[in-house]
C-alpha cells in the first residue's frame, strides 16, 4: 500500500473525510514555500498536492497561474521541486505528497529520470492534467510500475461511456472536478456534486475527492458531506499572493481543514 492508500484507510477507519491542500512549489520563494509545506500537516492537511510550476498552465485560473509565475520568477525548477519534497521528508515520513501539473516539465526531464528522482525524493503520486487515458503508456503505466499512484481527473462532462476509460489504471483516489472550466471559477455545491460522486463511486472502490470551487470552511464542510475528501487550491494560493506570513497562511488552512473534518 502506498502512503495515499494508508492515509485513506486510516481516515475511513476514523470516519473522517480527507482535507487536501494545493500549494505551488517555490511560491513565493523556495524558503517560504518549504516552511509552508512543512507546516501543512500540523494545520490539518491530510494529503498535499504540490504544484510543478509551468509556463503554460492551460487548465488553471488566474490565482494558480500567478502562483506558478511567482515561483518561476523566484527560480523554481523541477529539480528544486523534488529537492523540496526531499527536505520535507526529512521531518515527515507519513503525509502523502502528490505532484500536480503538466506533462511538459516531466517530458523535458525524461520520464524515467523523473520517476526515479520523484520516488527517491518521497513523492507518492502524480496528477498530470494534460495526459488523457489514451496516453497511459507515456507516464501513467510507467508511474504505476515505479510505485507512484497516478490520479485521474473526472469532470461534469465525463459521461458513463467515458468514465470506465478514465478509471482504468487510476490509483490512489479519483479527483472529481466539481465545475466545468478553469480553477477558481465558481463555487462547488453538494447538491450538484453529490449525485456525480455517487455515480463515480458506483464504478470504483477508490475514494472520490472533490476540488475546484471550494473557498471557505463552510464550503469545505458542505462538499465533505458528499465526498471522501475535499481539495482546496485557488483560495489557498491567493493568501500567499496577498502576502500572508506563513503563520497567517497556515491559520487559514487550519480553518478550511476544520470545515472538512467537521462532517
């Protein structure tokens, strides 16, 4: 079992939902980003999505685009992102870390070299938003073989004919994108999300976590009532962009985690 599997099994045994936070590696700079990363578990984060900065983040809204740009301007690279995970693992051997982003930086490094380095650094899973199931040979299958979970996105437009293809070779959990469009564009609501989560769970035993459009503790609690986990990204990186100190930032994260864990 991967760290992701172990964490979800523990949460299920405790009757709790997962709270998953997204932060961009290197935002606003390496040192501050690492301090934030190390503080997330104590702030109630069950799994961490760590963004890999990229120059053309086509699926991301303005908040995450700006976070990536801040990180790139501060000198963040794939090598430094993996080094950040390695430094995190010096203090935390249990919290799952999932790299999220686009295929180009991985391809540029070389898939085999990337997978070796990611596994050695302590990465547990990948979310690569621009590789469809038809391209599983590119990264998904090699990642699974290397011992990394490959987490797939399902969306409101993933119909019942497409869903089995999306679930094929997916592991760790399924990430349900609650809205159509870019990140941070609208608010997610349990009344709309609940039937979709149930539809996915009818075809997989994997946990189903919901992201996009979760911005407040109340919103997190609402979504947690119908899903196995809640993902928050744009609302979190906005606080870094506004200049919150790590302590202020982590207090906000703690409030979101409290919402997700209140169900």
